[in-house]
């Protein structure tokens, strides 16, 4: 009867090859994860900004009830109120801001045409990434008017632990349009 199987030497050589391949693959895999995390997080912010912009234009029809409605995107650590800190990595909310004060005024929760209404909530960014705003008149929120425009342009900078090498910048111009580019610095 002939024995089948691996010899000890064949097993050790196979395990050594697997260890070498794993050692080479893990750093590339981690970089892949970090890059995809940055892309997903910047896309999430751009999506929120686009929701706010399109909702603000949609609100033009309801200006008879309120002559100055805004849609606000603000930093929020709890998902229900704006925070007065330039720490967007803790999360943000998109809401209809009827009196344009940058504060979510409590209402019935039914999103009536006569009350503020939270449209979207984004939670804490994963991976220890930072997201900061600069250049805006108010660093804690961005407000779109009924034309989808902003009162001041600015930039959001998204960074991970690798620093400026892989950082992303999301620019908002006065027309409210968002665009991405490579960041030149990290907070």
C-alpha cells in the first residue's frame, strides 16, 4: 500500500510561501481599505451637500409661507442638533431651516411645511479620520438658499492618519456646486 500525503519538508515550504505572500499582501490590503474609506466618506459628504442643494431649490415653491427658507448642513455629534465645533468627523445633519438661524427648531416631527425638518443624518466617520471646514463665513454649517447658492464659498478637508499625502478636499463654490480635489494640508 502506497502512502499518500505531504512530507514534513513539503508542508514547511508551503507554509513559508504562504507566510511570505501574506506579509506582502497585508500592507497593500490596508492601503486599499484606507483609500476606499476616504472615497466613501468624501462621497457621503458630497451626497449630503447635493441633497441640501436640490432640496433648497425645491423649496422655492414654498417661499410664500416663508420668504427666506434655507436648507442647512451642519456638524452634529448627536444627529438631532447642530454643534458649535468644527469637527465634522463626529457627524452632520441636513435639515430644512425655515428661519435660517442654523438651529434645528423642534416641531411635530412630521416635517410639516411650517417647521424645520431633518432630511438626513450622517454619523461618526470611521478610521479616526478628520473632516474640517475652512473658508466659509460659518465653519459649523453651510446654508443653501432657494437658488441652491451659498453666501460664502469654502472647503472641507478629509484626512486620515497618513496625512496630506492621501487627503481629499471638497470645494464648494458660491453656486453651491461641490467638487473634489487633492488637499494641500490637513488640520
